[in-house]
C-alpha cells in the first residue's frame, strides 16, 4: 500500500480515508490498489467490526481520474475480458457483511457515489454534493445504475443517472440517499457516535443479519427464510450468543468478542 488511502483502527472501528486531496481524491490506479487493500484489510481483520469511510480535504471522492495517467482506476488484471474479475472492488460488489458508514465530507461523484451506494449508513456534511457526472462525459455508470434504484425511488435515481446533475446534502436526505445531514465540523464525531452505537450489538449477529438482508433481496420468501433460519443456527452457536444469554441472566452489559 502507498498512502493514497489511509487505514486506521481505533478499538473496533476502522477509518478508511481517501487521501489524494490535491486531485479531490479522484481514483487512479494507485488509489484503486490502496482502496481495495484497505477494504480487504477491513473485511479480513478480526478486530475491525465497523468501518467509517471518508475523504481528506474538501472532497469525499470526485470519481474516476479524468486526467489519465496513474494507472487504470478499475485496477490491473491479467487475461482477456473473460478472465478478468468484474466483482473486483467494494464498489463493484465485494461481499462485506460488517457495517460500513460513509461520512461524506464534500464532493461525492462517480466512483465515490457508487461506493456510497454499498454503505449501510450515509452521514452527509452540509458541504456534501452527490452526483454521477459520467453521462456528461459520454459514458454510463453501470454499477451505479444497478445500485441507485435499490437505494432511492426510480425517478430520483434516473434524475441523477441520466442528467448528471449534482444534488446537495439536504436533497440527498430528502430522497433517502443520505440518512443524516450534520454541520461539517461535527461529521466525524457523528460517524464515530454511530459506530459506537453499532458496537453495542454482537458483531457476528450483525453480520448474519446483513448477509440475510442482502441475499434475501434476490431469493424467494421461502428460500430467504430457509437461508435465514440456517444463519440463525450458525449465529446461535457462537460464543457471543452464549455471552449474550449469560449477560442478560446476570443483568450486566455483554462483552462481545466476535467469536
Ligand atoms: N480526476 C482527476 N483530477 C480531478 C478530478 C478527477 N475526477 N476532479 C478534480 N480533479 C482535480 C482538478 O483537475 C484540480 O487539479 P489542479 O488543481 O491540479 O488543476 C483539482 O482536482 C481541484 O479541482 P477543481 O476542478 O479545480 O475544483 P472545483 O471546486 O472547481 O470543482 C468539481 C470541483 C468536482 C466540480 C470538478 O473538479 C469536477 O467536475 N471534477 C470532475 C468530476 C468528474 O467528472 N468525475 C469523473 C466521474 S467518472
């Protein structure tokens, strides 16, 4: 990893920071490699239970690097089209079942907005602006077009996707893209407060629920319930489930271990 994305673990909270502020955190090949490494580390690191993703400087992420140079923003993969993985980043659908909070501090465009559509919570600074400018560059956003209608109503999704217009934080909240709008200087404290609230819940039970919530979107009700009930048995067998029962009986706060 170079330093175009920072990863910091504080307790059980990982903060992932786009760190190319001179280019408004635009995604070039180097940043792509660092961003993928940061999300892979978060996914794999047992002590990391919740992530906050944010940007250094005045942007969250201004999308793919339009200046060229600095490598392919998608990432470099060997093989012809057929061998290349298309699910090759958090933005393109890596399965991460730990909760992810977006703390959107400024421009959140293109790739940046695609990433946000995979986040479980979106807290917007009053300075945040959201948009998919791709159409004005003559190109489509594909994963954005798949994800945005799953997050907001059809016509609000089509408005953003087909016009390329940017919306401010309040409009983002109005259409349900952002959950909260907060004063800029409070953004990271608010994100941390939400992360701390999430740490009250047992991490493996959270991951079981997030996986059930994600997978059940594409399953029949019967299949979703069968899958979910299987996950219930798996989650019940964890040490944390036993700790939860013990703590309730002893009338004390549980101590989660993520096991
Ligand atoms: N790729 C590469 N560099 C970018 C960039 C991008 N997507 N977005 C911004 N930058 C760079 C600018 O070139 C500029 O660099 P410089 O200071 O060396 O000239 C710097 O970041 C600041 O950008 P600037 O345009 O001066 O800031 P602004 O406040 O006037 O405008 C935006 C901000 C986001 C509206 C404008 O930068 C923009 O439209 N960026 C492109 C967004 C885009 O099309 N993304 C691609 C999606 S696929």
